[in-house]
């Protein structure tokens, strides 16, 4: 039997000798003590002995450590090798304690106070020691106290200067900004730090492909709370320029992933300023060159189309998460481009320097339509893989327990083990891009194809929430376009679509009925979704195949007559939703048969009363132009109610 060996614990003499040397008055003895301590630590002889580690840490003079870290900067008389050894020793000891001491000791000023000399020592440190210093700094700024300490430093040029060679430097800045953002008092300082250091980093990465830098920006910006994100930053334009240069320089797979995810993040965080910067025409002396926006979007579409055939086979592979994130970002960029294109073409007074030749616009439209058609096929297959293996099945026929002659057993699906379809960001991004396109582009064939996803849309709608991936807004947007086709309304109603969105609408009205709740930010999200639901319902009512509303639809009238008008201090969207409910109720009554109208004759007075109450609230709104529009809508509702000739 082989004998096992273990590292013997340090003798009392070793620990005591280190303590005595560290307490000495002369620097030479302290240096010898620190060197002996490093030897003890390297041998692992103090592992599992937190009490001794704490005693030894508290025995080290912080000022002495600072002097060692400054040896290469402040001591011109020292031999270079000797100065290097001093910095190496101090850095190694601090690194060990940064990964060995408990969190409460690393938070103390005694340790986090070493952040400033550690940063400064990066100027002259060797490559190996630089790595050790960066690892130590990363450990310290992973806590809020350390992040605030680094944030206080005015000069971080030693850190930003080495970022192109040491990606760990970027991680340190990312952790610093993310952790410091939790302290509201330092948010103004944080924004200034982000603006200043990103400009420094842009200079440092000049002449490189900046892939690491792009990944860093795309990673840390979404982690910041909204109040910590710089508004109208000076670095946004230069950053977009670097992205554009990378797109046009025959990028690798890593480069494509970097610029795709960065573009998606910037468009999401700066939806007003970034689209014009990213999609506008670059000034070029070559008249034959294609606009950047065309090249960029075309590359994204090619990436999407080429990835779909092999995507399902990779659901359970380790690379699926990265692929899914890249393709989801590509969908988000395409969505932003379509929205930007629609706004630009609709706004004749727009000063945005965007123009694309008609032939390229037509080709791009064809390519987007082809990509969306393939997206529909992928979503169909992805959904069937996770549910039952066949399209359009009723929930009772989906995966679950199956009873056979040999007993009950579970049916099999071939979905991902980790990435459920309702938690996959690629599915959400794909539906979002598809919804914008089918609403804006009057392609009846594509809308008919999209109607084939109705069961998936409604099932995802029912399982969505604000706390998880919320599929409801893009699904409602898609329904606006899909429900204009001939057979789509029958498909929607056959899948109990009206009941699904009607229940959600009732829930929204309950949630915002409280006067206080109607002023919360969440009320804006809820009211906005409620308006989309009303638009979908009106689309169904206006469809040629709808000759009269069904009996169960008339519950909307009962719901509307029971709601109370919100005050003028409520969010304008909440007021608009109440006006929209009146419009919907009036439209249902107008299209109802004479007999059905008589059954709801008692609703005339409550609905007219609600209209008058809403007029009073609308007239007191601060935004007079919006108040005028809503008042005009209410006047139309009142006129329509009067034209119904209800008889008591």
C-alpha cells in the first residue's frame, strides 16, 4: 500500500520568526520576514489555518508594502533587479492574502488601501507580476468597498494602458463600475469615470481590431442600472466608427460575434442617437461602394440564414449558448434597422443622412423576407421539438403521460436540456424581429406563414411574465399584421386567442385601477400592452370575415362600464387605454345585431358617463396637444353611442 505524504504544518518557530522580523524597525529585517513569509505561504503550510493567516496579515506594515510597490518608481538609486524583486515580493504576498483572507478582512482599509500603489506599480512591473497584480485588484474590486476605492483614483492610466495586452484590466474596470453603481451617492462620479476611461481605452486600442474591447463594452453596459449609464457620451461616435471599420475588414467569427453583440447593446441602450450613427451613410469617395447599412445588415442576414440548418442539432452542445447570443443580437440589430428605416422613410423632415438606392432597398427587402421565412421554419421546428413533435397540437395532445397497453409512460421530446424554448433569448429575438417585419411589410405570403405559428404564439403569451422573458409585446405586434390575412382570424379564434388576450386585458385593468398603482412605471408597461390588445381586437372586428361579434366578446362591454376614470395625474398611457376601452366597447355594440344591442341597452348610460369623466381628466392633462387628440377620440365615441339609438 502506497504511503501518502502531506505538507507538514509550519513550526511555531517559523511563524514566530516571521512575526518578529515583520515587527522589526529596520526595512531589511522586514524584507527578510516578508520573504520568509512568502516561502511559508508558497509551501501551502498555512492552508486551513485562518487564525495564523490573520495574525501574519495584521503583522505586515501597510506602509512598508507601499514602499516596496513603489520601489521601481521612486528609488532611482536602487539596482533595477533589486527594485524588481521588491515589487514582485509585495505583489506575491498581497495576491496570496487576497485569495486566502475572508471577505470581511479584504473589505478593511488595511487591504483595500493598497489598491492605489498596486495600480501605480503596473507601470514598470514584469509580465508575470502584472498578471498577479491584476488578479489581486480583481479580487479587491469584486466587493463594493474595493470598487469604491478604485473609483476614487484620478489616474488609472497604468491600468488602461495595458488593457490591449491584458484583458483582465478590462474585467477590473467592469467589476468596479458594476459594483460601485449599487451606491447611489457615487453615480455622478461613476458616469464621469466611465466617460473618461472609455475615451482612454479607445486611444489604447487604436490600431487593433478591438474585439476584446467590444466584448467588454457589450458585457458591462447592460449590467449598469439606467441612472448610471452616461447620456450622450462623447465616446459613442468613435466606438461606432471602430465597429464599422471591423465590419468592413473581412472579420473572423470572433469579430462577427463581437460587433454583432456590441451593436445590439448600443442600439438598446441608446435607441435615439445610436441608430443614426450606426446606419447612416458613411462618406465615401467611391460612388460604386454600397452603403454601410446595406453591407452590415446583409452580413447579419447571411449569418442568420446560414446558421439555421444546423442550429437544432446543437441545442445540447456547449457552444449553443454563444451561438444563441450572437444570433439573438443579430435579430435585435435587424429589428432596430427596420424600425429606423420605417421612421426615416416616413419622416420627410428628417435630417438624418440616410439614403439607399432603390435597387438595394428592394434586394434588402427580399433578403429580409427570405430570412424571416426561414425564421418561421426554425421557430416551428424549435417549438415542436420542445412540445410534441407536430405543429398545431391541442395542449391535451402534447408531451406528457401516455397510456398504452403496457401501462402509463412519459412521451419523449428532443428539446434542449438547459435552454427551454420559453427561456431562450434567441426565440424571443426571432419573434420580435418577425413581428416588426410582418406588421410593416405588406407581404401576405409571409403573414400566412406566420399564422402557422399561432399555437406557439398563444402558448408563449400565456406563460409570459414581466419577471421572465416577456413574449407578449412582440406577439401582439405580430398579430396586428397576421390578422389582416383571410384565414388568420379563424386560426386565431380556433386556438382560443380572443380568450387569451381578453383575460390579459382584464388583468391589466385590475392592476392599474388603483390611483397610486396607475402612477408607477410598471403601469406604463401594462397600459402599453393593453393598448396593443385593443388594437388586435379592433383588427379582428374590422376583418371582412367578422360579420358580428360573438357572445363571449361582449364581456368587454361589461368590463368597460365597471372601470373608473383615472385622474389627470395618471400616466397619459393609462388615460389613453381607458379611452381605447371605450372605443372597443362602442365598436362591439355598433357591429352587434339588433337583438344583442337591446340586451346591452343598460350599458349606454354608464359608457356615456365614463366618456364624460374621461373628458374631465383629459382636459386637466399637462400635455395639451395629447389632451386635444384624446378629447377628439372621446367626442367620436360619444357620437357613436348616440347613433346607436338605444331605447330604454
